[in-house]
C-alpha cells in the first residue's frame, strides 16, 4: 500500500506544478502587504499554498 502511494507521487504532473507556481506567486503578492507578519509565517503560508495548489492541479489532471 505504501509503495503504491510513493509511486503515484513520483509521477509529477505539469498541471500540479503550474497551479503551485501560480499559487505561490499570488501568495507572495498578497504577503507583500503584510509587513508585520514574521518571515516564518510567510514561509509556512507560501509552502502551504504551493502544496495545496499543487494538489488541486494534480487532481484536475487525473480526471
């Protein structure tokens, strides 16, 4: 079961990467306005948004 999950992750979908890049760019633009937010939380939100957008693109490309 676990090896099958790893094999699915190995196939990187171009749509997932595209959505992830778009999500990170949007997050960076939004976060430029929040100067009081710490760099740690900016990194967390950028990584979180990128991963979420990657998963959305990955699911969209599978259908």
